[in-house]
């Protein structure tokens, strides 16, 4: 299960939290909790699992718990995360542009409320269908659509403001 889902789980974690090291920790914790849970499941329950949705549910719960814990603690000092590993086939300019775009997107996503951020990331980064996102987030499909729509609208406004568009 780890080999099949480590990429989507890590990618989702990175988009949720915006920091490489924290995404690694979130992913590891999600897989650890999944492993522990599977040890207590019977064969019928394991057969009925939808692994991607189940793992992403665990991941988003771990992330939300971390947000709650962080809200009770003073923020740590700023740290620079390690950049993405370079793609040997990619030119230097392309790698720099990709890194800057990713950093800009992470900054914009960090401005969204947690529910909107999770919905946007699960829909447009992880490419989950609305029904699966509803299952992962534990909310109705209409709420997912609302979170995605409002999150995208806010991202557009934030991007417009960041590009010097100012207030509307």
C-alpha cells in the first residue's frame, strides 16, 4: 500500500502544509496510523476499504490535529525548506521557474482557511472526485463544491492582489 500511495499522500501533504519536512512528517504519521489501524481490521473490512480515500482521510485528520496543536503553541522561527530535487532533463531556468511557482502557490494556499485549502488541494492537486473528497473530509458533496469554489475565488483574489492589482 505504501508503494502505491506514497506519491499522492506526500504530494497532498506538501500542498496542505507547504513545507517539505512537515509534509514528510505528515505522510509518515498517516502511513503509521494506517498500518496500526489495518492490524486491527478483519478481512471483510480490509476488502471494503477504498485505500486512497482512506489514506487521505487519515492524512487530513493528522494535518488538522497538527493545526490545532500549533494554534496552542507559539510559532517557531522561520526556516527555509530544502528545494525540490532537480530534474536532470530540466534546464536551470525551467527549474527556477517551477520552484518559484510552487513557492508562490504554497504561499497563496497557506492564506486559505483549512477546509478550503484541503478541498482545493484534494480536488485540483490530488485530482480526487467530489464524492471522494466528501468522504475524506466527512462533509456533504455540496459543502465540498462550496469550499472548492470559494477557495479558488479567494486564490484568484490573493493572486490578483499579489500581482499588484490592488483592491477591487
